[in-house]
C-alpha cells in the first residue's frame, strides 16, 4: 500500500460509492474525507450526475471539492469554474432523441433525460422515474427536448431510465444505431450516452494534468461498470463491496460496501495515526 505522502489526490464515484443506500454520506466517511482534505490532498467527486445533482452533497457535508460531472464530460474546479466541457453536437443529439421517440420508446419501457450544462430536460417530468431521479439527486428537471437548449450549446449527456430486464437490449440498440457516441451502463436501470471519448478515466487524467500531478499518484473508489476505466487509470483503484462480482474479481483491492464505510476504511488505513 502506498504511503500517504505519495498520494496527491483522491477520486470518488458518488452513487453506490460515496453515498450509502439512503443517498447520504455516512458520518465516519465524511469525517475521514475532511481529515484528508485538511492535509491539502484534493478529494474529487466523479459522477454521472450533473453539477446541480452534486452540489447538494457538497453543501450537506461541508465540502469544497473539484468535481467531474457527466461521467467525465465536464470538469469544474472547487470554485465551480469550468475547466473542461465535452458535448454531443446538437444535430446528432436531435437524431438520438428522434430515435428514442420513433423506435426505442415504441418497443421498450423506458424514459430519458437530456442534460446541457446545468439544464435538465425530460419529455414528461411527471413520469414516476423522473420524479424518483429528482428526489435522489435533489434537483429539478424541466419539461422539454433538445430543441429547447440554448442556441450554440450541445448535450453533455442523455440518461435512459429503463425496465431492468430490458436494459441490455436497449443498450445494444443504441450502440448499434449510434457508434459515434459513448454508451455505458451505470446501474441495472440506467444507460448514459455521452460524446465519443468521454470517460471518467479521461477526465481523471485531465484533472491530474491541470493539478500538475501524475495519475499514478492518486487513488480512486468506484462500484460499477462506468468506473472500471477510472479504477485502472490511477495508482490504486478500490472497488466497493457492493460492486458486481465481475468487477470485484477484476480488481485486487476490494473494500467494504457503501453502507459500511468502505471509503473510510481505506482512508483510515492510509492516513490514520
């Protein structure tokens, strides 16, 4: 295990990793994060969420963190200035949305959201799945579509919320229809669509370049398939105990699950006195 003085930054996924099953940071985990940050070691939140879905976590836990949103499509420093912003072209985004309306929606039980910056648009915000997502991320959507995005802006992410037994089929169809975008599953019911080249690993490397550190000098925590590249890009990648068995087998470092302070266990071993 690396010594603390060789660790220059810590990256953490949010849902299923930083947050427990009640969508909260446990007191012990929050305490250890603040202790590490007090040693001038950046703690960077890395999430598929939008920035507005991350800010309530920062406020509730008294954290001033840089953040990577949209699975790597946007990087913001601790002052919320945008360091990097990758978007799907507006015309391509309109094609994807049209495909949802005319094909996917007719065959499968799903809905979707469109994100551009801090704008969150949904075709029907009364859909129970959208309302559930609003409760989880503590942000509000607006009813609308790609055409309602401000002129000149693109789409940071599409989020598809699917019936769990149909997620694999929907993912396969989207990949087949749009090979020019990045498609990744972030849970049993969620599919994320971003511009090609987007990944948490790419964003981690970009953040390290901005910070003047090496990825090998960092550690990361994650729990799902969209975290795998990030976990492999850092010096030490830690898998949560609640991760799918396939991911736990892939990485040698497995910590406790998100309901039992998996992050805190590692930070205490590394930085405890």
